[in-house]
C-alpha cells in the first residue's frame, strides 16, 4: 500500500491501527499522525520490538489493509 494514502486518510486508518495495536493510546495516535516512522517507533517503545520487527509488522498490516479495501 502507498503509505501516503494512510497518512492522508489518517482519521480513517487510525482506528484500524488501534485495533491491531491496542496498547497505543489516543495520545500516541495523535503523535503518529499517519507517519510510518512514528508508528514504528511507538511499536518499538511500547511493545519492545526491534526496528526490523516493527517495520515488518507495519508492512504486514498495510498489506492486509490494502487487500481488504
């Protein structure tokens, strides 16, 4: 999926992000604002993921969302 689409429609996608990563708070989602790097950073911080793990999880999630839309 083109990440610009997620960033541009963040209000629509942030609920889906919250469903996938339920430990993210509303404040976290405001900080992320659709920025992929911010999301990956929060996954590292909150879930203890490595850089590569966070990147892979975001890739997998984006592919799943893309195939569902």
